[in-house]
């Protein structure tokens, strides 16, 4: 049997990095392939070769030594695709092509979460999208980008947006007016917006958050929308607006 490294430890990461040109095998996990033919396999191995999934299922570990694979013991964990694409399981896309499943031939972009936080597929998906600190590993096209809950490489400079915190860029505050003078959208310094449409005041009001060139809106009616700043213009819902003091 091949040497097997403990699950998602520093030693395991060092082995994966040292064997970057060798196959990587995650062994003895619950694997949600999201493939309609394969489905969910328990006590399964996932073999990664380069940027692709090469094999899925029990027993692959028996050939790991022959193939020179780096083996990571994934006992007690659940593996699922890191990127989802509903068309991957429909006629719109060929099986095992691109993201969305862990079928052999698919992109090796996957996420590993503890079984304790993944008793079923729905919970596993929820954990992978909302609890980054619980992610044991994330592979993007076969390369580890997160390990044991921590991102690999430099941390992003910006902080995560939070609904209860203002995210206002003072340089964007003001009244934005579309090219036909139909839509007037005021972004205020207290994180609120107020839209006038066709002369109808307060047509839509709510909160907003700015993240770089993106603005997210939460209307008082409850729906979310977004816009983007580009070339001194604000593009939102098909409208192109310029700030009133710059027109």
C-alpha cells in the first residue's frame, strides 16, 4: 500500500506541493459527484490527474503506488464540486465536461468539508458556500487554493461585505441621472438610495453597498439588484447614469 498522509494537515499540503507533477488521490470519502449516472459514492476515492478528475469510486487506492500518486486520507470528509452548473447534468452540456460534476473527465475543481457539517448533499452545499473556515480543502483545476480552513497565498486586501455595516464610497455619493432624464438615483452618505422614475418621486428606496466598481441594492420592498461603475457612469438595470454634478 502507498504512504498515506493524514487528512488535510501541513504535512499533507507539503506532500501535495512536492508532488505537483504526480496524480493526487483523496481516499475513503463520501463523494457527491452530482453526475446523474454516478450519483453519491461513500467510502470512495477521487483521483486527480493534472486539471482533471481521472477516477471516482472505491478501490482506486490499490493502484496508487503503481501510479506514483500522492495519497491523502480523506476519511470523515465529504467531497463535492467547487463550482456548480445545472447544465452539466442536462442535455445542454456533455457529461464530464467543464465544471459542475466530479465525473471522470470533469475539471478537478472540488471542495472538501467535514462529515459533521455535511450529513447530506444540501447541508454540504450550504457549508461549502457559507462556512469558508470549515473548508478542509479547495482545489481549483487540480491545484490547492485552500487547506485546513486557510487560503493559500496572499489574503485579499478587502474585507467581506456585511449587511449590518455601511460600505459607502464618498466619491460615488450624489444624484445619478440616466441619459433620457427618466431615472434619477440618489446615493446618500448614510448608505441609502432614493429613485425618482419619470417624475415619480421615491419610486424605489432602500440600502446600498459599494464594493469596488460594484454596487448592491437592497430595496425596501425586499428585492436585491446591482449596478456597476465604469467610465464615470453608473450602469444599472439597462440604464446608463452620470452624476448630476458631472453632467
